[in-house]
C-alpha cells in the first residue's frame, strides 16, 4: 500500500517540478495579437502577462469609447491565445507524468 502511495507522491512532485519548468518556458513565449485592423497591437507572454500595447496615432485622437471597445476586444483576443498556449504546454507536461490527461 505504501509503495503505491510513494509512487503517487513521487509523480505529484515530478508534476509540480515539470509545471514550474513549463511556467518558466512560457515566460519567454511571446504572443502577438492585433485589433482594429492592425491599429492596435498587443504582446503578452505565455503566462498571460501584458508586455506591450501599441495604439496607432490615428486612433489616439478619435472617439474614446470606440478606442476602449477596440482595446478590450484586442486584449481579450490576446488572452485567449495565451490561454491556449498555456493549456497546451501544461497538457504536454502532465501527459508525460500522468498518461491520459
């Protein structure tokens, strides 16, 4: 009985270590997203941290409400892309330790 528990504890420890490695790798992964026809550019890393936000000069003098809406759409698109990359990397990491995940 303790053998199985020990194996499980070892796998959990290995999984935690692998998850930390993946998080560190995702810190270096860059995801770029554009909105408003390319006038808004967002870059974030695989851990969903916003790295840069660029707004074309033509949008900076327009309707604030439209700009806010476009920023929200662009940001949420970038977050969705980062979420997908994050989930794929975590599945890869867990699959090697706990098959079937």
